[in-house]
C-alpha cells in the first residue's frame, strides 16, 4: 500500500531531508585522497546526531555503518572501513536520517581528486537521469514513467542499469511501497498522487548490468569490475509536479 503523507508529515520529511543534504555539504569537501571511508562515516554520524536525528542505516537489518560508502566498482551498500580514498576514485555516499520518526534518504557520487573523463561522464549521466525522471512526475502520471525515463536516458549514453535494486517509497519506514525500478515500459503501475513520497535513485553501471554480492552480505559490486555510480533524492509529489526534499535551498 502506498501511503499518502499529510502536510504535517511532509514538513517533518523536509526537516529530515535538510539533515541529509547538510551531510553532503559537509562531506563533499572531505572526499579527498587519504581519508578513510570510516572517517567519513563518523563525520556523517556526527552531523546527523548534532541535528537531533539518527542515522537511518545504522543497525538497519544489521548494517554496521551510519552511511553506505561505495567506491568505484561498488554499486551500493559499501561498509565503512579503513580503506583510504585514492586520487581518481569515485565514492558514493548513501545517507539516511530519521527526524522525529520520519526518514530522508539520498545519495551522491563524488570525485576524489582528479578523475578520468569516463568516470566523470558516468557520474554526470547518472545525475542527469534523475532530472530526466523528474520531468514526468505529476499527479496522474504512472510510476513506471519514472523508470522508463531513467532507462532511456542512461542506455542512450551506453550505460546499463542493474535489475536487482530499486528506489522506494519512504516515510515512517525507510523502505515503503512502491518499489521503483530504474527500467521498464512507460504507462504501467500505480498512478501518482499528491502527497506520495518517493526515493528515486538511478544506479548505473559503466559496463554490464550484472552485479555480485560479497560474502559480507552487503557490498554489491559490478560483476565485470567496471565503475558504477549512484544518485538519489527523496521527493514528494505535489499538485503541480514535485518537490525535492533532500537538497538545501539556495
């Protein structure tokens, strides 16, 4: 069941979203050669807790970190570790914050030092595909219109989209209905209504779409070892379109 949020609930989710966005603002300049993903995780947790929230991911189904930190060929669910970032890496920070019982969830992929053109292009197209999806969001649109827009844009640039992981609804639970694949035909699935809150998250591979999960049960890598990128925001469907909840206002 897709839960339509009330104005009060949406306001709490705005606050959760601001906290997530503040983590990105704080951590982006820290993603430099030599810093460990464990250090980034600790800083993210400090920011979240200093804003009267809790990390949504810490302990979620046993996940040990406060945020997911995924480097290069790691698509999602990278566990913070003593790995020190290197010049040329790309690192995805997937961040969740729970504020007064409501979650915000978003991801950014940041460059570390000077990255290759192919890495830069992948990160750019991944983000652009999110904004392509935003163009189709309004009450009365179909959920699969979002999926289709992401797929068409990414595949037109020669990239692939893993099939095992999706975006999702969000609210008092980190993962709510509906699941939102990053591929599919337009014109199918639930019809969007104002008040629906969705975490839309293109996950894009440089090479093949197949992935593999490490023995830790969390870390998901590309099967061919090529780069992957991840971009996500929590949005709410409005009467006229959408509002992104996990970005700071200019």
